[in-house]
């Protein structure tokens, strides 16, 4: 699955709804994960939250291979572990806006993290469809900050029957499952647009796409937006 993009040009900032990004690191082979998966489904319904389910592959050896897991998701979680000074990775883990982590089923901690993220500065990010694909507009910041711009392809919902392992025999609903995350380009604080021509082959089974602008230094999410591809 290939997500490509073209050149970058300066434009005026485009207003967008501010989203708090909540990332759940989960596995179909983890018996502690279903409550966190259900909680993420609740968060996915909030218009002010971009809730993303990242399935990791390091539990695949215990009897069931996660059908949505990827090494890239595991590496993203390991990078967070390094940022947070953790000696290990675990599931279910939620990371809120790149700045706080907690057990994914700990509702008070997650909701408090979302509330705290609302007080952080943000930049405008907007996605729109056009004849060539998807256009991403990123607003300017008062101070320059080096950041990475990521594109995400998402399945909005899956109902999966787990055949073996710790969750064997269960049917679990997963929301906003990340199927592809790709670093597109850098952002240095200036307003810009990135054209994302997405071919039919890469999106025929995907429901939505998102863009995340994330600080290279702190890991904080500076801005995010999501666009339905089924409209």
C-alpha cells in the first residue's frame, strides 16, 4: 500500500477543529486489552479527539497472530518508551497527544490527559479532497519548531473473532485501526500545503485518513486532522 505526495508551497493558514490525539497500543493476543479497546471506541466518537488504535506484534508468539499488527507500530511505541524513560513497552498503553502515557483502561488518567492537552498550543491542520487526491494545509506557528508530518490510513471499525491465545473465542470490536502510518515531510513553523494524491489501490478498503504534525524534539502533537474517504 503506497501513499505518495508531491511538492510543498507556502499558503495562508486554514482554520480547523482542534483535535487531541489519543494513541492506543494494543494486541489481539493480550487479555488485558479488550477494556481499553472498548474505551478507545468511546473516545473515537468524540468530535474533539483523534483516537487511533495501533496494533503491535510482540505478543504474536503466545498463540495468536494479531491481524492488524505491524513492526512499524511496535517501533513507534518503542520510540515513545524511550521518550518517557520507560524500560519496556506494554499493552494496553495509551499515549495522549505525545506528551503523557498511561494504562489504556485507566479512564481517569486518560481523561485527565486529554483535558491537559487542551491547554497546549496547537497549529491549524486541515484536510480536503480535490481532483488530485487530498490536500493538507498546515498553518504557521509563532516560533519555528522542527516537526514531522505523518499521514495515517484508518479503518473505522472491525469486529474480529479471535481464534486462539489469551482472547481465544472472543469477538472484539476495534475502532480507528491504523493500517498505514508514513512520514511525509518536515515542517519548520511556516504555513505550507502538502498534496497527497492517493491512488485507488491504497484506499479501496480504507475508511479515513489523518495527518499528524509531531515535534521532533519533544514528541508533542502540534496539530492533527482527519478526513473520511467514504463520503
